């Protein structure tokens, strides 16, 4: 259990228009910070006013990308309380990432406590409009001032908060995706299953090229044969073929998404067959040609579910489910978002609630 | 041609002991900074006192690893002037990296001018002791305050300087290296040929494991078959087998080292056969067993040349050249460092000199 100092901001910010938030554009009044120093461990956990970081230009994070992040959301319920969705899973994944890139562990209960404390402090920033939420961004950066290519001896663990708009302003519309067969997101033995910054910077060029060609997302293939499906954009991907659902197995190069894990549990609870295995593009294309490719969707914290209506592969276009959202896709979306906003009963123990008796609402 | 403002530090730092510098521990009095903003391009180039950066916690560099760096050195000649070694090559490579990770180009002549101006300003920091030099670290970081996974709309291009000690304090001794067959540095379609931070953070775990086992460096293999040699630590690698020298071809996953390029040119000028091709570990092991593996060495800016005396692969140890530095390794080292310090004639046009008439010396 951390003893967290809370230093309140003297002046609170004006809040932005809750109907025009976008994603990651606005930040709340406070942030969480905890320091790490070799020999001392993690210390000085505190909530303080949101402000610039002051770092030496030689800090390891600027040169060798020793950094990681997590992402989750706080949801405003109709009764005014605030829900979190499986924050312990983010804490566990954070530690898996930290192991991979040689950063120190953070106890999961401390992680969750830090999230809860910061969200409680800035509870008035959890928006109420349909589909909006407060995005929570925990991250760790290496701060030692040295140019040695070694794990840093000091770190900052921080959490910042950003109120975000509805992902689907005009409803849950399917998107067209581009199958990338030149650039690679991750390879076995690399950092694809860790949530570290470098993978995202490296992926920007493919995403930019796809957008220029009119596609919403890139579908990543494996690094070795450029044949097996990995992820879509920054989401995991699911295919429904003749009543069965398939998603790529966690082979070492795929991010273990928390929404992915939740979707698998939901499908099992509904007795819908779900398989985690290697999926080749040949299988997908053949299923599409035979009329067996019934639904395709991405899963991630930002969008929850992103239905795919078209796949572009080696110059050919394959339409999925007549470019309409499928019934399983819709059911998963309604169930997960229903749980998150407190309108659907949670039988899985996924929801944690933060009381906000005092001043809920966008003041 | 940039118009660079020079804002001098009011108080200069005490200089460290030049016989105990290490690598990347001390920084000089000034740094170079230039801003980029979408729509304005690069602007406000300036030399200013070395000081902390102030960045929003949501700056893209902290989350998505959109960052790159370069490395080169300034060498004190016996006549008091200062040499740079092929700084234009660093500028060209910077732009190749920037293309890959969606950052804006910097004209090579502006890059070189910025390097020269900063080194000239802090000329008194170029040490004189044998083997010491002033390490130059140009880097670019993404600064836009947003959590969108898109190329940043703003950047900082910076250069910082660090006086560094002799890499080989006790002479040019061969090291033992560990052939890594689990972790992967880079794959085709990835960012291995770009000098971006994420690759270095991702490599730390293998390097740490190798050090714990008593090895100086990791020898990286290809991502697909884990069979072909790629790099050693953060250096390129060369093998001399029966009088011929081999180095892995630039296949897309290998960093195009400037020392690598210089070594190839030197060998050609000496009529020593040099081949850039795919090299399998089988070839290396077979040559070692037959007594044909005559010399192995790494090349990079920090060490210039690092002789390899032993290779550990799948539980077996292979000794190279009786664990002694080979004649070609020695000749390359002496020639390159001789040119860099101004004691060997440069027939290649690699050396640029910076006048230091006023106040050279470690004051």
C-alpha cells in the first residue's frame, strides 16, 4: 500500500467541449508521479499538478527508447460513480513489458492504487456524454543522464489522464484495412508482446501509407513468412468463419490485449467456438471467396471493437459481410461497453468502481 | 546555411579529470537546439547553455519512441586543431533514419554546420590525453503533446557533447562474444537499418544476460533463421577467413556503420579482398574448426575497432587467433585512429578540421 502525497493544483483548467474531445488532446489538472533510483527502489509516490517534465537532454529515454506505456479508461456510470475495467490486467502487462526492456517491476496493487487515486482526484474530468470516457495513460521512462547503452539506474512512473470522445461518432461503421507485406511490426525474439514505444514509432510509416491510400488500418503479417496474421493497427484481430471465431495465438510477437482476453472469455461464456491459433492470409482469402468469412473485427482499449468491412491484399479487395457490422461483433461491443458504463451486469469480476459522491459532473 | 544564435553560458562548469572520463558521463557547457513545427519547418537554430529540457508529459517521444540519434567524435590533434571524421555521413544516415520513422529531413550541410558550430563553441572540452575525444551526440525527438499514434507535428533537433576516455585503457585487448539465438535485434521490414532508440532499449536484455555470463558483447543473428550473422552489440562485424575479409551485407536489418564503410574502403585500398554478403554461423564455426578463422573484429564509432578473441555459440567456445589481436585488425585500428588524430595522412577526404586558435586545452 503506497502512501501517496496529494498536492492539489492551485488553479484548475477550463474544461473543453465534451462533444468535441477527440483522443489524447486534453489533459486533466493532475498527474501521478513516482521515482525510482537504483538502491532505493520506487519512492515518493505523489499526485501533483499536471506540468512539464524537466529532464536532462542525455536522459536514456531520449536516446535508447527505454520506455513503456499502458492504456485503460474510466467510465461514468448513470448513477454518477466511475468504473474501471480490469486495471489489474494493465498492471500485470506493465510488469511483463518492464521485464523485457530491463525496467523495474511495480507491484500490481500499487499500480491499481495509483490509478484509482489519480482518477478520484480528477473525478470531475470523467465526462458524461454517451461514448465518452477518461483515458488513463500510465507510462515509465528511463531518466538516468548517461549515453551508455545500459539499463537506466533511474526511472519515472507516471500516469496522465485525458478525457476522450466517442470513438464512433457516427455509429459503429466497418472500416477497410490494408494488409502490409513490406514493413513488419514485430518478430519473435523482438518486443512485439511488450508495450514499448519503439514498436509504435516504427509502425507509423505503414499506417501513414495505408491512410494515404484510403485505408483506416494496417493488418500486420508475421516477420518470417509475411503470411500469418498478427494484429490490425494497434489492435488485436478476430475472424468469424462458418460460425467459429479465430484470433492469432500469442506467439511472442503479438500484444496480449486486455480487450482480446475479455472477448475470448465472453465468446466462451456464450458457447461460441473460439480458437487461438496461427491464421494464414490464404485461409482468410479462401474463406472470403467461398462466402465463409462472416465477420472480422479488431479489439483494443480505444475503440473496444472495430468492425472490418473490407480487406486489401496484394492489389485485391475482399468485402466482409457486405460491409455491414455482424451480429457477434455487435453483441460483443454492446456487452463490453454495457459492462464498462455499468448498464450490463458483470459476471466476470472485471469492473472496479470508484466512488464519486462529492463532485461528479463536468464542472 | 543556418544563422545560428549563440547564447553563451554565464558560468562555465568545472571540467572532470581527463584521465577518468568513461563514456557519456559528463556534458559540456553548451548544446545545440533547433525547433520544428509542421507548417514552419525547422527554425530557431541556436547554441545555448546545457540545461534540462522542459517537455509536456504527453510528448510523443515518451510514449511512441519517435526518436533517433547519431554519434560521432571530435579529436584533438597535436597541433591543437580539432578533427571531425566524415560528419556528412552522419547527416545522410540521420535523414535515412528520419524517413523510416516519419520525422522531417534536415539538410546535411545544416547538420554539419550545427556540429561544427557547437564543437567550436565548446572547443576547450576536446581533451588532449591519448585516446580521449569529444563524443558528439545529435538526436531528434518528437515533442507534440498528444496521445494519437501519428507522426508528431513538432520536433527538437539537438546536439550534446561529452568528453570521453580512451576506449581501451589497457590496450586493444580481444573480447569474448556470446551468439544470441533467442532475442532478435531487428528483422527485415523493421527498423534495424535506422538509428532509432527502440532498437537499443529492446537489445538491453540480451546484452545484460551476456554480461552476466562473462561476455563483453552479443553477436546478433537474423530474425528468420537465427543462423546468419548481423551485428555485434552496437557494432558491425568483420571476419577474416583464409586471407579474405567478410562482413554481413546491408540487407535492411543491419545498421550502415560509418566505421564499417571506412574499413571496407581501407581494405580495398590495400588490395585485401573484402566481401559484403550473407554469412552463416555454420561457415564461421567450420572456419574456426579448420583453423581458417584468422581474425574477427567489430567496428563502431565508440571503439573504432574491437577485436574478438572468442565466440560462444550454443554452449561451445571457439577461440579466434589464439585470443590475440590480428595484424589486419591492428593495421585498421592504427590507420583510422591515426587519421582521426591527424597523425596519418588522409587520402580519402574523410577528415574535416575545426580551427581552435583561441583557447584550446583543458582549462
